[in-house]
C-alpha cells in the first residue's frame, strides 16, 4: 500500500451510502486498521465492521451493527471483540479467519 500522504483518503467503504459515516477504529497487532461504519442517525442494523487489508482494500467482515464501538484484541491476538453500543452487546470472533492474513 505504501505510505499515504497526510490527509489522504485511504478508503471509502460505503461510498454508495451518503448517510453513513465511519465510527470507532483500532489498529491490530499486525498493523491492520479495523473500523466500523454507521448510519448518521443511528438507524438500527445499518452499520458494519471492516478491516483494511494489506493491499489497501476495505473488507467488510461483520454486520449488522448500529453503532460499532471499542474494537479490542486479546493479548494472544486470537480473539477480537467489538461492541454494538445501542444493543448493549459485545461480539467476539477470530479476526484471522476474516482477512487475508493467516
């Protein structure tokens, strides 16, 4: 992917949805950016969780979310958790099964 210039756009995962925006994000121990998307009015179930792969593509890896928050990784890097705040729910899964890095 190379080094992006400061202020450059890295990805527009839901370009076709003008009423969506990015929300919380985190870089995992392997250097990949994980981030959520959501409807600007917090419409239920319209958000998703994405990861930016090594080629710079934003891959949708989990849905639906309303407001994805707090992505976090276990110390051994095998489990990822992400909350859906309005649902008061925390989801967990193995992040390596969802990406190009195994």
